[in-house]
């Protein structure tokens, strides 16, 4: 096959690939080619194999020392001890490995969810597929904001511009064309090609896939996917630092225990092994892995609620969000538009019907033959790129008899605003395919949120060129010099202009999204030479179309939830001020105090003035994407933590600048998605609020298990430390220490990571982003609970040791069980910082219940199974002994909960006094 696709014509390339320029490939052919050419993917770097992950677990310094000490004890004849320690260390490593493996796989699954997609035409139907599924010969559609999904020879380029810096290093976008290029040129000069990985910055286009995967230009140069290393969250970074501090501290205490023990006359070798075991048990080496797993599981939970996290730090920031700036159309509203009212030549029109079903009536006093009415519908149908489909089949004029069949599912491919206009025209009997039999589109100036209008140029049967324009009424009216009435073009007087704007305002204040339709005849210039300004001037105003876009019911509740959670909601829209205001009131965003600011007013404010008032503004209307960046910056300067949504390519800078950039999964462009930290799979505002709730829950859970793990570890160290200080024998043997670490730190701590969020989590104000993980007295509570666990265990040990006349194994068994059970009970107290376990519900986290029961079972096994008793140096206990253990083990959680409640009550009183 030739490599110089640019030197062939489009038809020749299509012929080489045995494709069809309109229908594309059929599914059977696609399957065959997919088998022949493989997936359209660049090779990935190989991932870390499982065995390497397992070996890595033994790289920990203290674990190595423990292994060395165990080996020595093995040589000294303590085989059983050595073997058991080995087994425990290996089980620990397996647990660590499982945690890491799960964390990694869920991160990979995430990447797959955000894998690029492509719009293709196959068997005549437009569909969205994963870009990896493209095969040579596929027809691909692209528009501004898309990343080119394979190497393409362009067949259509409407103002198409592509930024190819990923390939050529040149950041200025290149204007594309479709004509063949003779000779030999470099990819940078192949203007009729689009290359994998480059970005469409303007216009739209269609191309045929000529190379996929490693056969593309990018595959040849880059070779591998540039995988962004998984980013650490600020919390993970802080915990890593904290971890180093804790390791030093633990080592110090353990060394002290060893030194004091030896000084007191304990055998040095046994003290050393106990010290090392203690260090292994209390050093929270599993903390970063549990944090990662919790984040990853939280991310999975978010996916179930339709929020896809692209950058892990967003999970944490979400919980701190103090303002959510949301687009209106499609996010707060349903984006299922329908034209309800229109005004043509000062005469009102009404439309009946539902959804995208083209059945409905036009109610008006105008005769259906009135020329202005005919022109109005014609503009609506022709200045339009949407495609109406009926149960997946595109419906043109030729097939519209199909539309009379029973209960079809009508959908729109393309922009819903245009879809609504297409349906409106269809209701009056105007179908684009039929109109295009008499005139041909020769040019298009696409819609974008900055221009707020779209124009097309058609060549009529007699050769004259006409422009059809639609867009925001204020924008289009400024380009109009005339209007069309009773079949005549008459100059537009200032009074008529005012009248049109008044009609626009009336419709807008009924929450309608209004578009103006205009038209004009163009001079004899060849179409290729016409510029945007030449086409869009001296326009003739024809009429206004007002469409409804009802608010999403879930958005109303979500806005209320935000208010209770101390989060401000701001609506940003390109729509008219009055449309925006009415919708914002319906949604509860605009109250009596909120302000509305328009793009024009925004332009008149300097950054300082904007910063001063940004806290009061609830709605930004008639804004362009470039305003969004200013809004984000002003909010950030005013101290807000900003979540901002966006879809178009021009939204990308604002999304990047926001603390949490949110892209739309359905309508969002690739570039916006890439700039974002979160993607909404359903484009729904309520999903953002659900993600915030999850974000808060995840942070809470991290705090919960940090509290649990560290309290337990403090308790473990203290019991050993106090015992040696008091001149008592060692309350726990190395094996017992290591075992305890396994049954208390492993499963229960992980189960805390999946604890359901507190019911009042969305009734609290947002957390400050720089707040320490130990804020609100957590550090003191950890020390307090640790002290309680340590002292309770010591009490049991010392009591039994003294009263039991030196029956050391019994004292140890009871201390061992008290320590384990007090931790297993304490885990329930860690489930909420604001509520008791009864309020939270003992059974509301089945994972935790299962984990604790499992640990209790294992603990009873080492106490009672005859084979295990000599290994763990335990003796069986009777009922009164258990009663003592259970009662004393309940003390730390009860003490911790009671203390917290007194604290909260005192705080409430203080607040009450302050009020
Ligand atoms: P957002 O998606 O940010 O909520 P929006 O949908 O409210 O934005 P835009 O899509 O930027 O706003 O549209 C701004 C204005 O441009 C609309 O009020 C409408 O008058 C006009 N408009 C919208 N879509 C089109 C289109 N396809 N062709 C021409 N004009 C359009």
C-alpha cells in the first residue's frame, strides 16, 4: 500500500481501502480488519509483575531485621518460633501485596474508563466507539476539541484547523484542506492529513483511517504511550512525611524498651527480638497502601455514581469545595430542547408535540404559504447540522413515511439546540434532505460559544449564493440591517429593533432559550473567497424561535444539598440574562440576595472589582468561555475552593485553573476531558454533588483508620514500655505482638476504609484544604485512646501476674486477649467522630463486622486450638476470665466515645453562648 496518501485524491484513498465515502465499512469487514491489523493502540510500558510486588514487601528495613533475628533464633533452636514468625511475615507481605495490587488495578481500570473515543460512520450510521476499535478504512468525524484518533486522509474539512505540536513541535494550528498534494512532503506539510494524537482546534472534518496503532506517525516516533505517572495526593505526601517521623519515633521507643528491659535483667536476645517485633508491629508501614486502597475504592464508588476521577488529588479536594460553578445547558437542565414558541414578522407561533418526535402542529394566524414563514423554517432546517434518527436510523425526507409507524424512539445526533430547530421545521413539513435537492451547501462558519452564531452559504439552482444565519438574538440583530415582512425586505427601524428585543426578553423571562434566524443574498464572489464578515453582514432578520429546556429535577435537590453543606452554587451560561435568571430561580440558585452579572458587565470590571463582588454573584449570563477563566481566578483569590464545569475546547483553560476541573462525559471534548480532574459520565449537576459527598466520606474514612491504627499502636508500645519500666516481665512475646498486628491492623483497618459516610456528612461546612489530617483534636484523642488501651492491658497483666502468683503464661494470654479485643471493640468507636455506634448502626458496615468476627475467630483459635497453644504460648481461659477481658476491653471505646460527647456538648454550649 502506498504511504503517500496525501498525493492521492480522497476517492482514490477510499477505493484503496474498499470503503464507502458515505456509508463507511460494514461490521463484518470491521471484524476482519480488526483481526488483521490489531487494536488501534500504542504499545504500553510493561507493568510490574505480581512476584516483584511481593518481593518489594520485604524491602522494608525493619522487616529485614526481623527476618535476620528470626533466622538467628532458628539457629539457636527456637524452630517453632522462627517458623511461625516467618509465616506471619509472609502473610503480612501477601496482605500488603494484595492491597497494592488492588490499588494498581483499580487505577488501571480508571484509565480505561477515560480511554479516548471516536465518532465513526459504519453501515451508514454515526456511532461513538472506543478509539482502540478503529480499523483502516473507517470513516471518522471530528470537531473542535477532539483528539485525532488515528492517522486520517481528510475527505471533508470545514474551517478545519489542527494543532500538531505533539507531532511536529509547532504550536500554531494548521489549516487543513482536502485537495491532493503532489510530490513528497513531511507530515507537518501534509495539509490533507490528520495525525493520531493531534488536536482539532477549530471547525469540523471527516477523514478515512489510513493507519492505526503503531503504524501511525505517532507510533513510529513515540513508540510508547506517554503514561502520566499516577499523581500522589497532598494527603499521601503528608502521610509519607508523617510516616518517616513516626518510624523514627517508634524506633526510639522500641530501643528504649529494649534498653530498659536489658537493664532490668531480661535476656538480651529475647528483648532484642521483642523490640524488633514491636517495631514491625507499630510502624504503620501499611498506612500509605491503605490510603491508596481507600482512595481507589472511593473512586470506584464514585464511578458507580457516574463521576469518573482522572486525577487522584481531586478526590481530596472535592471534600473541600466551597463553590461549584456549573454550566446551565445540559448540566443543570435536561438538554432536551423543544421549540415551544416563535415570532415571525411580529406574528406569534406556537408548537405542539413532545420531545424529538416530529409529529406536532404549528398554531399561528399566518397562512402556511406566507413567504416569511417558509423562509423561517427553511433557515431552521438548512442552517443546521443535527441529524434526526428514528430508533437508530437517520431520517431524511425520503424516509419520513417511516415516521408514521407506531411508538418509534426519536433521537438527535448533534447539538440539541439544532435538533429542536430541525424538529420545528419538520413539524411544518420542511426537511433538510428535500430542500437540499434544490440548493447545495458550499460553506459553513460553525457555531462556537464565543461567536454565539452559525452561518451557512447555499448555492441555489440559479447559481445565486444565499447565507442562512442563526444565533443569539442580540448578536444576530446587530448584524441585521433589514427585516422580512409580507414577502418583502424592508429596512429595520430603531423602533422595530427595540420591538424585537422586547419580544426576545418576554420569551427569555419565560425561561425560553431564544435564537434569531436571519438570511441574506450574497454578491457574485466565488464561495471559496468569501470571509466570515462578508457573509455575516447586512443580514435580513426573519424571526425568533424560543425553546424550552426544563431543569433536571435532581438538580433542584442537589442545589439544596449544596446549600446545607456550605457550598455556593454558581450558574454560568451563554444564554440571555432573563432566561438564566428564570432558570436559576427555578433551581433555587438565585435567591433574593444573589446577583446576576453579564459577560459585558464582566468586561467592564477590573480583576480587583471582580474579586470584591464575586462572592455575591449567583448567575453569569451571556458569557463566553474566556470569561470563565477570570471567574475562576477571582473566586480563588477571594479564598474559594472552586469546582468548575466545562465542555468545549475553549473551556479547557478555566477547567485547568480550577481546583477541581470537571468535564462533561457526553458533550465534553477530548481536550476538556484531558484538562479536567473529573468527568461526569451523565453530564449531570447532581453527580458533582454526589462526588463531593463521596470525597468528604473518603477523607473521613482515612481519618477513621488513621485514628484506629495509631491509637492501637500507641497502646501496644505503651503496654510494653510501662511494663518494663515497672519492672514487670514482658507482657507480650514477639510472636504474640506480630500476630496481634496481623489480626487487628489487617482486615479491620481496611474495612474502615469502606465505611459508609455519616448521614450528616452534607450538613457540615467544607473542610479547609490546608487542614491537618490530625485537626479537631485527633492527635490528642489518639494519644488518649492509646493510653486507655495500653493501661487497660497493663492492668490485666499486672493484676493476673500478681494475683496469679506469677503464672506468666496465664497473665500473658489474658493481656494478649485484652489487647486484641480492646482494639477490635475500639474499631467501632472509630466509625464516627460525631455519633455513637448506636446512632451509626452496628450492622451498617458488614465488611467491618465480617472482619472483626474473622479476627475474633482467629484469636480464639490461637487461644484454644491445642496445636497452636504451644506456638503462641497461650493457655485456655475460663468464663470469669473472659468476663474480665471483655469488660476491660470495652473500657477504651466507651471512654473515647464518652469523652468525645462531652467535648461536643461543651462546644455546642460555647456556640450557644456565642450566638
Ligand atoms: P453552557 O453549555 O455553557 O451552559 P449555553 O448552552 O448556555 O452554555 P451556548 O451554547 O454558549 O450557551 O450558547 C449561547 C447562545 O448561543 C445561546 O443562548 C443561543 O442563543 C446561541 N446558540 C446556541 N447554540 C447555537 C447553535 N447551534 N447555533 C447558533 N446559535 C446557537
